[in-house]
């Protein structure tokens, strides 16, 4: 089974802090994604990566950056956390373009 | 950019009732279509997918979906729901690695 692991289930951070969300997948997938999930809005794509050191902006990249130094790991960085970034963050991976995505358990981030 | 619309935000059914959840997308080209489910406290998992071929696809747990190209729709159905189907359901469209999700439909099945 594909396993996508997010480093934390719950995080509480203060406004202005730099926040790192880590995601690791164990199936040698090329593509990795970061989404945020908010009630009534579904999943919105923040960034995705189709190869090591490659990244593409999604719908809502402002306030976020990403890092993919190794194929299995995709990190989401909140440069200066704000309260409007309180949300559930989901990481996903897929083998090739246009195929199904496999999701992690999610990280519920609260910024106070 | 393509978009995905799910018509119902919250659906409440009794056990054994039939289910149909609507999904429409905006892009007119060739897309791959998915339904994902998120059970309470669990991660999103794939219910079923359509890439090509027979427009009626069957997924896990008795779910099926029909792709109607002329209507840009990919509706999810189940003839008889169970209490354990209580979850949130997301329709998704993937084109060239651009995976877009609908807002989700929360299904509550009363025992």
C-alpha cells in the first residue's frame, strides 16, 4: 500500500512564526501536492511538484513556499504564519500525471 | 482554469435509500475524473475513477458513477446506502497534473 505520512496531526503556532509541514511518501511517486481543506471550499491546491527541485504554483500559493530536495519528501513552508492560514493541510502523491492521488492524514494547523 | 461543482453541500438519508451526488466540471477537453471519500477522522481515499472506455464505472463499497460527456457530469450513485457510508464525498478532475476538487458533499445516513 502507498503510504503518505505527514509529520504532525495537530500544530498550534503563533502569528509571525515560520512553520514547516513535512510530507514523506514511500512509493517512489513522481508527483507530490499540497492542498488546504476548508469547510465549504473543498480542497484548494497550494503547490505541486512533478520532480525533485521542481515546483508549480497552484490556486493559492500566496504566503506559502515549498521545498523538494529528495523525491520522497515535500515540505510546505509558511514564511510568516497568519490567522487566516488556520486550516487542514493535506499532502498527496501520485505516480504519473493524471492518475489518482494518495493522501496523508492531514495536519490541522491553528495559528493564534 | 477548470472548475468542479458539487450541487449538494449536505445530504441526509435514511438507511436503504438511494443516493445520487451531482458533479459537473467546466473543462471541455479530455479529463480524468475521480470520486474520493473521507470518513470521519480518516484520510481521503479513492472511491472510483474514470479515464476512458465504459462511461459507467464501478468502485468500492457498491458505488458507481456515470460519465456523461455532453453534460460535463460525473454523478456518483449507490442504490442502497448504509450507516457506514456517512462521510464527505469529493469529486475531482485531473488534467495535465492540475487536480481540482469540488467543495465536497457531506452525507449523513440515519440508522
